[in-house]
């Protein structure tokens, strides 16, 4: 477990830019902000026991040896940017849906999706009845 030896405060400047200040210990932050508790639930064990300050969001792990505190406005803005930047999940097309689309396009738009599935099964040489009959015959033969 790495020791967190840099305390970073991120706030927003009057011109809208991010102001980042690093401190070698927690003392300067304690003089500027009131400590209201200690962190006891972080998944990063190196942060457990770190102070929680009024008016700051944190402690937040950042790298191996940095503890980050953010103003609420910065936290909200960066979280919204992060959410918007996250790529959307894409669904893979299955082979069945591709086969249905091929059958439907080959037959024109006169065929329903259910008919396209049936046509693709029949085209593959497999019908539902023969599958059932074969499975019944196989189970009867295995009993003998």
C-alpha cells in the first residue's frame, strides 16, 4: 500500500480555469478548512483515515501518492464532463439477426420477420418437426 504524501486541492478560478495546488502535508488544508470527520469507507485503503473537510469533496485517490480534494462546483463539472465523454455501449449483431435481415432483403419487404426466420431455417435444411422427431427417435433408441 503506497503512502499518500501529496495533498492536491482543485478549485475553479474567477476566469473559469482550474486552479490546482499541491501541499506536502494536510496541515495547510486544515488551517483553511474545518475538518468534519475522517474517511472510513474508501476502497483505497491508503485513503482510509484521511480527513474530510467542510466545503471540499474528498479525499479522492489520484495516482499512487496523491490525495485529491475538489470544490463542489469542480466536482460537479468534472463528473458531468466524464459522463458525457463515456462511450455508449454498442450491441453486437447476432448471426441470427443478420440471417433474418438477409432473407428479408432477398424476399423484399413482403415477408414478415417470423416468415424470414422460418425461411432461413427451411433453407438451412432444418425444420422444427424433424428436430423433434429425431430427438424422440434418439431417446427411444437410447432406451433400448
